[in-house]
C-alpha cells in the first residue's frame, strides 16, 4: 500500500514555515550525496524521508563489519555489498516520492562536472581530503551550493558553502578557511570516531540542505560550526573570502585531487592480491619459497582474510624500532593500500636491501 504525500509529510507541512509550498520545493529539489558511509548514509535517508525529489548516491566502497557501528542503515547481511547500491535499495523502499539513483564509481576530476550538472545541492559525506577539495572547487566553478561535513575523533564540523547572495556574489568556501590541503590529517579509519558524533553532524548537514531548499531559517554561510561531543560545546567561526574563483580555477587545472602520498606508487614496491594469495597458499602448504612471509597490518581492527604477524598502526610506525629479518618477505597491508604504501616506503628507505611490498588496493581489493 502506497501512502499519499499528505500522509507521509503531515508533521512537516504542519510547520507554518514549511507548509505545502515548502514541501513542494523539497519535492522539486535534487541532491548529490557523495559518500555513503557514516555521514552519507543517514544524510541520504533523512533527505529522502523529508521528501527530497531526487537523490543521486556516489560511493565506490563496499560494506564492512567495521563500518556497522556508525553506518546504522546497513546490516550484517550487507557486508561485502556495494554501499551505494544497498543504500539506494533501502531508500526506494522507504521513500516512494523520491527518485533514487546511484553510482559505484569513485568520484574524480574526470566525472565531477557531469555528476553535479543536473543537481541543485551537493552534500559532502566523504572522509577523504582530496575529494572534499574536489567537491569544493567544482562547486565554486559551477556555482553549486555545497553542504560540508567533517569529523575528527569527538569533533564535528559543518558549513554551507558557495551560496548565491542577493548581490550576485557567492558565500565563502572551504579554501577560504583552509587554502591549502593538509597532508597529515588522519581519516576516521586511522583516528577513530564515536558513532554519536557521526550521526549529529549528518543531521546537521540535513538541516542545512532543508533550509537551503525551503529558504527558511539562518544558514551556516560564511561560518564554520564546530561541535565537540565530549564537552557538549560548540562555536561558530566566522569565515571571510580569501580565495577568488579565478584562483580556484587555476588550482583545478593543475591539481589531480589524489592524495599526494598516493599520487605515485612505485610498482616495484607493490604486490598484487593474486600474488600475495599464492605466497600465503605456498606458506600454508609448506612449499619452500625464496623468503618466508612476514605480513604487517598498519591499521588496527582490520577485517583480515588471512593472519598477520604484527599490527603496527601507521601513526606508530617507527622503523628504527621494528625488528627486521632480511630472510623474510615483508608485506604491509591496510584497508585501501594508501597507508601500507607509506609504511613500505619508510621501511625501504631505512633498509634498501629489504624485500618489502605494499598490498595493492589494500584488503578491499583482496
């Protein structure tokens, strides 16, 4: 049985600031949600439940057990399945008046303009700094609003960027706060996070989208909201325009928007999933190989399909303290192959004769 629009949204349209006119604005709106993880999945669900007419989801990753504590719209049965596809299926059952589409491909400089061309608002649900800057710069160049959200341990950050003002200019953007991309900021996988702060920031982002679409309330433009969940404190930091659209256009032309630490990975320092499987099988079957195997995980709590000999978090990876056996082949592993490559480079630099590899693509590709 399909309910009527009035039945679904009666509590919302009862609000005088929303009413039927505001609800129709929501129905006419289209939103791109980039990232279907801790931020993106609740954002998409709440937006669909509020009556947003079109939602397109983008995420290349699959559901894993370590996601479930904060990505609460996925189940144990969803582990291993594409996040965007699973979430799109959930939304279609939950929101009959929302047109839902999805892409399992990574967002990149090559496809960003196509993805944002026909939508009204972009929502950042990612935890990768290069992608955050890609979204920001593309939205500035194409005049699209961007609702930004970010997390670090117990802190959350929310802002609404690039809103067209009454005088025809646009509000501030990410580069007005942080002109250059930091290279030493750990993501949630490395630093950890509490699930409650993830949900809080996600709903703050939803709140901003609803206000932008309906035109009600005061938006988080020209300011950054910073919330700390441990102390229940928040502050708003004012932002002033520092970087021009012309400067961002110049940056966009030159920048690859790939993590600078991973922009170039030497193939000689990598081992493919297939090659590692053969080494592991040979070791388990007692087949003699040129070197014994030493597998080191550089992120804790990884869901591993094989045993590792050591776990040394990348932030604690002090090569001078690691015991090295030159008779062994060392393989560094992480989730996506970025941190393991950093560790591999560090070991190779310290011990040039050591046989050491990074698992290409990480556990996600194994």
